[in-house]
C-alpha cells in the first residue's frame, strides 16, 4: 500500500469543528480499542469474579466510544469501515493483553490518564463536558480496580512482583503519547497537557511505590519522528486486531445487524 | 496444583434503595474485604440493584441451629399480646 | 435436643410435600444433598462453559450495539455461574472442589456447549433456542425445594429473559436482512434445533435421576413434558421469524392439542455426552488453561491479603465493609 488513507472527513457529523472532531475520534478510538482488548479476556480471566469485573470495564468503555463516535458520525461506519491508518487511538490501548500483569499495567496507565483528562474536561463547558462528567465516574472505578490489582500483584508473591515489574517496564514507552497533541490543533478544550502529564506521573508513581514496584526509567515514546497512534501510526498487532474486528461487518456491505 | 489458591468466601448484603435495610444477596470469593466489596458491586449491582453494600466473611457468621428451632422460635408463638391486633378498641376511636 | 433419624426424615418429607423450602442447615437425606450438589454444579459449570461459544464472537460482533449486548450477555453467564456456585457452597462443597471435578471431567455440563459457533447467526440461535430451552427448564426451578437454589434461579431467570429476547431480535434482523444474512440465520437454526431439544435430557423412561428428583421437588416437570412445551412455544416463534425448523415430521396434532415432532437422535446425544462432540476437548482445555494460568494471580492476592490483614481501615459495618453509591 503506497497511499495513505486519510480521515473519513470527521468534521461533518454534528457540526463540530474539525479539531474537536479529531479529538472526539481519538478519545473514541482509545475507548473502543481498549474495550475490544478487554473483551478478549471473556472466559479467560484468572477468577470468575474477575471475568465479571473486566467485562464491566469493557462495557463502560464501549459505551463511551459509542457516544463519542455519534458526535462525529455513524458509529459503525467509523468503527468498522476505517482503515488502520485512520484510527487515532494511542498505541498503549492496542497492546495485546499479555498476561494479567500486562493487562493491569495497561489499565493503570490508561485509566489514570483518562480519569485526569475527563476530570478536567468535565469541569469545562466544551463539547465533551457532559460526556466527561458521566464517564469520569466510570473511569474512577477503573482506576481503582487497576490500583487495587497493582498493589496485589506488586506486593503479592515473588512471581507476581516480577511479572508486574516486567509489564510496567514494557508498557512504559507507550505512556508519553498520552500527553501529545491530538491531530494538528488541540480540540481538547485547552487542557494543559504539561500539567496533565505531571499529575499522571505523580499519581502513577505513588501507586507503583505503594505496590513496592520501581518506577520504570527510559524513554516514554518511540524514536520514530513520524509519530504514533495519534498520527495513525500503530504497532503491528493492531492491523490483525482490526481485521478480526471488522471482517464480518465488511463482508456484508450495507447490511444491518 | 490448584487446590490451595481458593480465596475465602464472603456473604454479600445489598441495600436496594435508601430507606430499606440491607438484605442478603448471595456470596462470592475474594482475597480480602476491599476486593470483596468491589466484586460484590460488579456481581450483585450490575443492573442498578443497590445503593450500598456490606460484605462479611462467611466464616464470621454465627447461625442459629435448625435443631434448636423449637426452643428458639416457638416460645414467641404464644405471645399474641405483643401484636397490636390483640387489643380491641371501641369503634370510632381513631389514630390508634 | 436429640431427634430420632426417623422423625427427622419425616419432618423433611412433610416440609417438602407442603412446598416449604429446605434451608442449608436443615437436616436432609444424604441422597438429596448429593443430588442437589450434582445438579447445581452441573448447572454452574454449564454457565461458565457456556461463555465460550458466545465469547468466540465478541471480537467479531458486526456492530457496536451487538458487541455491547454480547459482552453483557457473556458477563451475565459468568455471573450466573457465580450465583450457582454460591448456592452449591451452602451445602459445604467449595467452588474449588467443583471446578477441580469439572476440569478432571468428573462432573458434567450441558452438552449443548460442545457444539461450535460457526457463524454470527449462531449467537442469535443460541439466544433464541438454547436460552429458550434453558428458561423452559429453569423457570420451574424457581420453586425448587432447596431455598438457595430457588433464590439463585429467581435472579437468573429474570436476567435470562434478556438473553432470549436479544437472540430472537438478532435472528430477526438477519432473517429480514440480505439473502446472505437470511441464509446464515436458517443455517444456524438448522444446526441448533436438534441439540436444543436434547437439552431437556433423555426421554422420561430412561432418565436416571428424574423420579426421585420429582418427589423431592428439585424437579417439577418431566423431561418430555418440558420438551413438548418448548416445541409448542417455538413453532409460532419460528414462523414470525420467517425461518423453518428442520423437522419434516413437525406438525400440529389436533387431538393432542400439541405438536408432533420427529425422532431425536439419542445416539448423538450419548456420544456428545461421552466426550465425542465437536468441541468437548476444546471447551475443557480452555477452562483448565484459564484456571491454571490464573493461579499465580490468585496466589498473589492471597499473599497480599495475608501481609496486609492487620492494616485495614478499622471495623464496623458502616465503615470498612461498606461502599455507598
């Protein structure tokens, strides 16, 4: 493929400005893709109670994604008919589940970010305020779930400690992206990214320390200057994930379900 | 192999709305009280069935024995004077 | 306060006959207890194994609405499994013991889940037919003589009707959709119809546990009775869907006021039960793998709880143990 599929003109949906639409799409993609990954756990969780908990989080995220997509256009068109390069989600959320420690580390990093971001959006009067006010309650719980498990895995057995260290370190390099601009402009109601990044780091650091885990060192984003998920550049497993997610919908063009 | 890893059992009580007392909803497994609360929230209130939850380790519940049913509960059966309908009130007297 | 064995047994029989509920600490015949544990365990196992064929489609659900519905449904099944294990535990059998027996193949689950979900329409067919059959079986269990089982079933039945309706709605959308979708729906119904009829168990004259279970009111209707009821319910529902049921002998019998239907292949039933279904091996190994791979997580949480058992935030039912929404 030598041409780069561009956005499916996300600015037309509900009269949002192009920057806001791009931001809505990015947040929606984050929520959908993470929800999809969590959905892969169904029937595989370490304990039945945890199957129920992960599904709850996945359902919250899917609900958020659907509201956000609707701000921009048709939810199913956006989810099922865009190419990989048009997805704006963070690379963090598309990372394969790995073991339970990887899933929890991903949850900790992402839900802390989402809680801080939505908390700020909820107090503004921008297009995301209403959605964020509802979502922040859900996300609070997701963050709590991740924190509880981080403590138990970090401060549990030698094996769990080691697995959790490994997971936190492995995903560390995807965490810088959360604080970079979404698209060209900044459709996120002028949330102060620098301040968001600092709050995130101090919150995550506090949890990791309590969990007796070391705060990873090293770069928090890749060296590729072309960018990452927000620029539609993803990791290799993402294409396969999308192929699975989209194939049925795409096999029956125009069908309703 | 797997036999040693089972988490303890907890009894779950849910207040379905304000003004009502907590009632027993069922049980679940959790490693500790904090997780038990969260699991209870996810399991027993996912259709908005509750506004408040208690969890109690099942091992901490002391129950009356069904063998003592007669001595425990029957003596209360012949004391109708504890119930308001025991008393006759002249017709027309209100607010009693 | 010694009670003689005979008096206890008489009290139990009287209570059951009078439709009173038996509660966990009541005396009960050993065979009643064993029968209940067996049935509740099998039922709980069915719920959690039953997650697999449907979870198979969560990642491929063709619309976001269907994806959300399916996720919620599979989650409910985990929940139902939990309610039922919880009911079984009131009789002093731990969930771990029951799971070990499942993993070792010493306890069964409903054979229906040993069939594969090959297309998206299978998810709809499971909702309509498999959950439909399950509800037909389960509604009478809400009045089962054992209290905890009956209470779990009340909760489950309420939630199951969502399952059946979403399945029906999903099949309807397919049936009324493109020709390819319609064909997908018909194909799924063709494959799931007969196994659904088998869910009611062997014919009454061959059913090993039926008679005693009826006396004990663990069971309220015979297998054949419930199967007939299900067939009679499904025929008009299939018509409304615009789909046919794959049985040339299916027709209304004016005299009986019920439908006649063709012979069930009980040989297939027995073979699948024995382990020769298309998915027996896959279902159990996925279950076992999830359990084994989760062991380190469960151990970690146990270790953490042991280390921190002293530092919880104080007792009292209105403090540490309470969350208020």
